[in-house]
């Protein structure tokens, strides 16, 4: 037993040295677990195989983390602890809905959203992260955003930041398609409107590009790096039709090397997740494996 323990210790030291020398030690890199597998242990084993020690938790066992019981979340935390994995950020669908009307029914919808945020904070506390991913309301396909709704959206998002601050959490709002914050320009606008210290972004440059916005360097240049709490990486191709298709890292248009170098220049110390969003022959794991290998090669060049 002593020999096995010593070998494991030496292997751990060697692995850590390899990670640091490869450049990975300069970034807190994660993968969204359900982009690997719906089974947490399978996702954890994948992370460990690539020397990663952080996980973005969105869904597992078929549903959002906020739908799972507290007991199930505690079991997930124990599983992470057993394998040396930390939760980078807790994902929620909070405010990924159309803005409710100012009516009794709309108030009931908002009450359910506030309950969702409370549930998320309970789970984030158990999982040991202070970052919660949220959104800034949506509009339906074929519609256009209504500028008249913006003040109410800012008011409600700022209230979410205040509620989170009261419990010691940070709101990392993601820019996403068909949302009132979809592009870098819109992300910059909401950061300016809500200066609260615990309010920032999950910056998704590919989502910005897909929404006819800017990615890197122009999109990133609009943002205050200190207000970026988390980042999503993948890659995209713009088709002749103008639509955007997700693809493997290095197979598309996004400048991962430039973005990573600029993050180092800006002393970025928060987390980055691979959010794969495509499959290889129907396999999420194969796509995530291909992309993480490509991303690690980019990191070696940083």
C-alpha cells in the first residue's frame, strides 16, 4: 500500500508539472459536463484524462441542476471532491424567458423565477462556487427586441444582482441569441447600466458572432475585462446563407489564440469553459474530445 501511494503521489507531481509546462497552468480551464456526458462520473473521468480540474455544471442525469434535489447536489459535490474537481460556475435558465407582463400572471411568472434563483444559490453554495450563470430575457423567433422593454429588463436584472449579493454570490450574465443581451455591444450596454461589483458576464464570443455581433478582437474590446467572470469557448463557421454553424475548435473563424493572449495581457484569472455545442457522428464526447485537444494545442502556443 505504501508503494502504491508513493507511486500515485509521484504521478500526481509529474502530471502537475506537465500541466504547468504545457501552459494549461495559466488558465482555469473547464468543460460543461453535459457536453461530455449526462453521467457526472463519466464527465469527471474525461476532465481528469486531460488534466482539467474545473467543471461547468448545467445539466446531469437528464435535467438542470436546479431541478435536482439538495441530496443529489450534495452527492455531486462529494463526487467532485473525491476526484479533485471544482465547480467553475453553476448554470441556470434564470431569465431565459420572454419578459413577463406587468400583470398578476406576469408577477406569478417572476415569482417562479425568483424561486429559481434561490434554488440556484442553494445549490451553488453546496457546490462551492460563487458564480451563477443567468440571462437577460428573450424574444421569440421572428420577433425583434422591443426597446421599450429595456428599462424594465435592467431593473429586474439589477434586482437579481442585489439578491445574489445579499447571499455572497456573483451574477455572470451570458450573451445568447434571441436575448436582449446577445452581442458584445449589448453586453457592454448592460454592464454600463448595472455597475454593481457582483454583476458581470459570461462572455460568449461565438454567440455574439452568431447574433451578427463582434467576437474578437472588436467585441472583446468593448468589454471591461474585470467584469468578465466566465468565458465560453467553441468555434463557428459562417455559411454562404449567412447562418452560423458550430464546429470544432480550430475548424472555424474564432481567434482562440488571440483571445487567450489578450486575456493573459489583461491578467484574466477567472474561468474558461469549453461549451462544445456540436457532435461528431452523434457523439458529444467525441466532439468535446476533439475540441479540447485542439484547445490545449492552442494554449501551448500562448
